[in-house]
């Protein structure tokens, strides 16, 4: 299969690309020279950039934020996160970055992000995102339509 870069992959395309369990959002790309460290491995910061780009795309696709100047966009911050680097990657490796919501609360939600290459899980990033009011301090409740999407599309569960 020829991967289509920077375009959401279907569940079938994800499976063919080696993702074990298809996720609600998956996007393919290829390692660039600028993402390598002096040992010719992908630099740890590159993984974090890949995860960030996917989180932004996920937020846009879910209707969380358009990242424009509209007054209704929440401020979205990472409260906590854990990254696991599992296997190195090199120049020109194709990869698929995935993202799914696993759980949610009143004003926060947990995301599970993964990097797959050649049918192997290369890195994971699990984080908790918090919605804040756009114009100042204070948490902003997640809208009902977003909670419905988290449950229906991602299979996320409400945390107590």
C-alpha cells in the first residue's frame, strides 16, 4: 500500500499500514532529515511535535477548537503527559500517528496517542487535556456534543 501523507486514514488503511487497532484519527507521514539527532535517529522532540500536530488536527476534527480568533474557542492546555519511546526510527521511515480520547471528566479529557512504523509501535504519549475559559482563569465544561462524540466515536468512558 502506498501511504497517503497528511490526510486522515480510514480504518482499513490503518490496518494495512500496521496499526494494530484502528483509531478515530490517524495520519501518515515520513521522517525528514531535520528530525534526526547526531546519531541519525529521530530526535525525541520530533515525536512531541508529531503528537502536537495530531492533537491540533484532532481538536479541529472534533469541533473542540478551530484555533482561530473566535471568542468561543476554549484555551486548551496539557495538565500532564507521559511519553514512552519504544523503538528508534530513522530517515525516510514512514509512520502513522494516531489519536483517541480514552476518558473524560467535566472539563478535561485523556488522549492516547501512538506512533506506528512498519507494523511496530514506536512511541506513545498519554496526556490529560484541560479546557479553560477563553478570556481568563477557570475551567470550562466540555460541551454535550463533544462528550457524545467522545463516547460514540472514540469509545471513551466518563471518569468519576
